[in-house]
C-alpha cells in the first residue's frame, strides 16, 4: 500500500516539471487570450471589460466565413497532396530500398530542403514562378505555351505549392516510422495467401500505417490552419486566411478582436483534431 | 514585423577625442553631452532611422541615439501603449492624430526651436506659398499644434506648442514601367485601366491605400469626395465597391506591404503600374530597369514624418532632446535626407550642406550637371537627368491629399479586410 502511494507520488513528481512548463507557457497565455477576447478596444487603447461584441462582430461578418472556408480549403488541398506524396515516398523508402544504409541516406536526402529556413524556401518560388520566371521561360522555349501563364504565382496554386513544399516532410517522417515497424511476416503471409500487390497495400499496409498518417495529418492541418505568412507572400496579399485576419487586427491594435478570432480558430482546430482522433486511437496503436 | 536596433558603436578612443574637443571648447557646436552620457532612445517608422545620422549626432553633440525602426502600425502601437520605452518618437503626422490624445507625448516649445521661422509653410500655416491651396486629409498643420505643454488637443493656429517637428516628407504618386507601357500616363485612373489587367498593384496598408484609391475614384469621374481624408461610411463603401470589382476582374497582380516587395514587383515586370514610394523608384532604376515616378494631373498624395518628445522626458534629457532637434533642423540632416530624394523641414539650412548641382537637381528640378550620388556613394542619376515631377514647389505645391486617419477609421479598416479577403 505504502509502495503504491510512493509510486503515485513519484509519478506526479516526475511529470511536474513538464506540467509546470506547460502551465506557464501554454495554459496561462491561452487563458490570457481568452480573457482579453472579452475586452473592448479603441484605436489606441484596450479596456478591460466583459462584452461579447468581438464575437458578435466575428460571427456577424461575412468575411469571417469566407476566410474560414479559405483556411479549410488550403488545409484540405495541402493535406491531400502532402499525404499522396508523403505516403508514396515513405512506402518507397520502407519497402523498396532494401539496405538500411540506403534508407538512411535517402531519408537524409528528404531533409535537405530543411537546411534553409522556411521563409527562404518559400520566397525562392517567387522568381521561379513569376511572369518572366524560369518556369514560364522554360515552358515558352519548349513550345508548350505561347504566352506566360499568370496563375503560377500570386494564386491559390502558388499558396498550396508552397505549403506542400514546406510541410510534406511532416507527413513522410511519421508514416515512414510506422511503416518500418510493420512486421514483414504479415506481408509475406498475405502474399502466401494469394493477395495481389494492390490488395496488400490496401488491406495490410494502409491500415497498419494509420497512426503515422494521423500524426502527419495533425502536423500538416494545424500548421496550415495557423499559418499567415505563407498565404500573404504567395498570394501577393490577395487572399486571406484566419491567420492574416488575426495579424491584421494585431497591427491595428485591435487585440481583443484578434484574441476572439484566435479563440475561435483554436476551437476549430481542436474540433478538427478531435474528429480525426475518433478514427484512430493513436495511443493504442503507437 | 521585424524590429532592428541600430546603435552607433563608438570606441573609447572616439569618446575621448570628443571629450577633449569639448574641453578645448573652441567652437564646439552648441553644447556637448558626452560627459553626461546622454542616451536618447528614438523609436519610429524607419524612414529616417539612418546610422549615419546617429553617428553624426554623436560627433556633433555627444548624444548617443539608439534607433529602433519598425513599420508604421508597430510604431503607432509602441507610442500608444509603451510610453516608457522611448524618448523620441519618430512617427508620421497621421499617426500623431491617433496617438497624441493618449498624452504619451509632450508638446514642444516653439521658442526653443532656433529655426522655427524657417520651417516650410506646409507645417505651420498649411500653405507652402501664400497662394497655395490646403490639401485634403490629415494635413500636417492640422495636427501640428496643441494648446499648451500638456495639451492633448489640436489647435488650428500656430500656438507656439508643436506636437511634432517635421523631419522628412515627400509627395507620392504612381510608379510606372515606361518601357512596358509605351504611352504617356497622366491620370490616377490608369491604375484601374483594363489595359493593365493583372499588371497593377496597390499597397496593403489601409490608411495609405485608401487615399490612393480615392485619388483613382475621383480621377475616373465616379465620385467627387467633399473630403477624401474623412470619408463617410457610404463613401467608403463606394470606394471599396469599385476596387473589389476590379480585384475580382483580376486587375491586380499582387498587393505589397513592404518596400522591398514593391521594388521586386516592379523590377521583375510582374507589375507595370502601382502605388510606390520615391526611394523604391530609385532602387528599381539602380538595377538598370527603367522606372518613372509619374506626375499626374490630379496631383500627389503626400506624407510627412515628424519627431515628438516622450512625456516622460525631463531635466537634462529634455534639454538634450531640444538640442538634438535644433541640430536636426540646422541643415546637415536635411542635406543628407534631401540627397535621398526626400524633403527636409527647413530646406534653407539644408542648402548649406549640398553642392549647387545637388540642390539644383533635388530641390529646384534642374537638369543634373554631373552624376548625382546618394549619401552612401551609389550613383543615382547621370548628368542631364531631371527629377520626375520637377522642383520642390512644383511637387509639394501639387499635393491633393495627405495620408489620413478618418473618423470612420475602424469601419474603413474592416472594409479593407473584406477587400483583401474578397
């Protein structure tokens, strides 16, 4: 009995440093944001209060809905492409590259783009995709097009392209990790039982990599939904997502309104993750 | 929102030298503060935050300037919310309208400013020349004076208590790529001309962008504003209606928020006509790309920067701040800024620090006789070049409106967000 109590105490003591850090750097700031979201603001000051006007304005404005739909659109598109690319790359690495050395080499190759900063990787697309950029000049010289293609840059296309470029690795890593832990004898057994390659992929590998996919999905979806800089730069400031709405508010000193938007965004993301987690119990399958 | 701090690094040796010079005290400029280690923290929009100025201020006055530069919104925010974080606020007049009522700045006693009488009329009576008309918007003289030392109001006459002293200002217009347009551009309405579909841009800073929009709407003949600088809700709706439709029709290639973005858009040919700032034009030209700061029939949209004193300043620090401001207006800084294409508050004194050719080119609108070189030593124009728009009087005399903060500012900002999301 005493031993059990000690165990419980030791357990609490062991998690307490982490808990303390999370409490100070995560829970308290979020509480602060929640409190400020009920305050009022004039052009140059914020006034402690308890009013719902920030939320009323947020839910009453058609911009909010456009912007949230836009945010979801970017998240879904980016997820689709990062998943297709990430899954293929991980599959190739895990099942087609035989030796461990080469697996490690190829995996490191995937991380090379991460040696420069996110922002530089994103901005380097601009001269590439521009009206007189490399992509357009190449296409014209090959005779594929006569006139430069305009939608390559400052469009939804360029936004999603940049997102996919930046975030695909977040999909590759967890999927690769779960794939490596699949017991190879399961695949052998499936093959012995007469399953085709496609059947093995669909009925054996895909279900077993679900936790990896889910972790990758959470990474990608939360990162895309919280972003504001990529959307601003790659769309040439022409489209907005929730992050931009918040950053606009902050730059105009409308902290309460920014907080209210942030709280709604936070809840939205939590709901999305909650739904995702209903499909897969990550803890059970890890 | 990148902030960077500039501090003039000075060795003990230079400090000693200045000290000796002070002790010698021959004609050592007004007064030297080196011994007292006065540090003034200047925060602001970065347009005038040059290391060269800080360095020269230390040499001449012995005052150490710590300059922090940020975008206009951040600067306004800082002045309004962190009154103890700066000694001198280097902001713009429209920001002054927003932040002055907070009481975080103190008024300046005009009798302590040596060159007060020589400050350009635009900042005192509002009239550049006795016959000029006062432009719409937040004209600097309307927020340039207050009722007394601790006044938080604005008064419309020269009360002897200034809110800001003007530092630099300029007249803005559209920038164009003449080589890609190949025809004369004379009106603001060209920004929305379908001929430039997908090749136009406007700046994504609401308080400035709305004024450019208003210039365009008036030029198109769609509407004549009683006061562009203070629109009603209906006028704001009308303006954004026209621009939202243009945006949906694909008129704009992009919007820009930072100086570099505007330079890149123009230099790469993504955009051939856009709202632009004067030094950005120079930056495009220095890449060998032709670019013109096109004077337009309807006139210019102007802006003015000014420095204010923090309310917390007192005693020796306040004296030092006055000393710094008097030095600022005494000419060296003016010459330095005029050679970048800006105007200084006291043009007369700047003349002493510029060559005749420089003065002729930048101020009088005359053809350059030799190469025009920036203070940093880069060649800006060759002999024979004439400044776009001509002389100081031609350019500043044709100001149609000033950057503004409207009574309906919050409504306008919300509409701006809608416009971006549309």
